[in-house]
């Protein structure tokens, strides 16, 4: 696994999922997102608890297919796994990995805002929605709800903000301390923060829940939280 050194140099553009990011993305996820591996395992365990032949699992923003490959390696039925990403660099890396592991996973270069969801059983979006403009995000959740099967579920993880500004600042400071403990320098942390400005737009926990309820979901629960990182499950 290549080490993430994307922000060791001065940034020249806003953050995007290009080849430079794709080449180190697995390391970036593990070191930048607290408990990312544990959350991935938790979501996989939930899916496996209800696995059956022909069940459709769609991963939005599938990046290098790490989540889908882990799910594929543990499933005991012939579920249909598919990943969508709008980054050519991510899709290419994902295809290489799937080929290397001999994994039967469908990968598609696509804009999820334009994608036609068709009776999906499970839709997953790990730290994906936060990169979509708020108004488009709300419309996407409505499309996801309509595109799920009758008992389908939507599982998503997001970075969140807190309405309590003092608490929000404390959570951010705790998170930056976490990143420093993972080996990132203060310069790298500052560079990434600047690159993500107006690119990553987080909601509060309440806003995420309201967005799902407004789309039609009847039950929304949080199943994991560490500071300002939260995983939600929404059911029809």
C-alpha cells in the first residue's frame, strides 16, 4: 500500500479524486478516517446477516473497491456487488484489484446523480454524500429511496458538524490530534483542510436524519459515532 504524501507539497488546486489521490487512497482512508476499518467491518456484518443469492448491493463512491472486495471475500451467497464512481482513476485501480483477486464485482464509471437506481436491496455510501452540493444531495437521497426495493436499506457514513460551536471546535481539534498521531504533519493537515474548503460540506446529525425522513425513509438510526464521524442506517 502506497503511503499518502499528497499534501506534503503546496496545493495547486481544490481536492479531487485524481490519479495522485487514487494511488494512495487506501492509506489515506485508514489514516484520515477514524475507525474506518471497524466501520467497514460493521457494515459488512450487517449486510451478511441478511445475505441471499441475487441480493443487490450497490456502493456509491466505491473508489478502489476496498469495501466491495472485503464484502466479496466474506459472503457465502451469490450476492450481486456493484460499485459506482465518477473518477476514472479510481475505477481503473478498482478493476485492477478485482482482477488480481478474481472477484466478480461490477464497476461502473458514472455520476450517481444521473444513475438510474433499480430495485437495489442495499445501497452504501461511505463518506461520499459530503462531497455533493447540499441541494443535489437532498435530491439524490430521494432517488435512492425510490430506487430501493420494498425492504431495502441505505447505509451511509458522513463527517458531521455540531450546532454547538464550542463543541464543534473541540471535535475538530481532537480529530486533528488523531491525524497527527497517524503521522500527518501540521502542514499536511492544514494543506488538506484548505484543499477541502467548499468541497466537503458536512451536515449536522439532525440534518442528515431529516434529509432521510423527508425522502420517505421511515426509520433512521445511527450505528456508529466517533467525534464528528457518524454512520447511519435508513430503512424504507
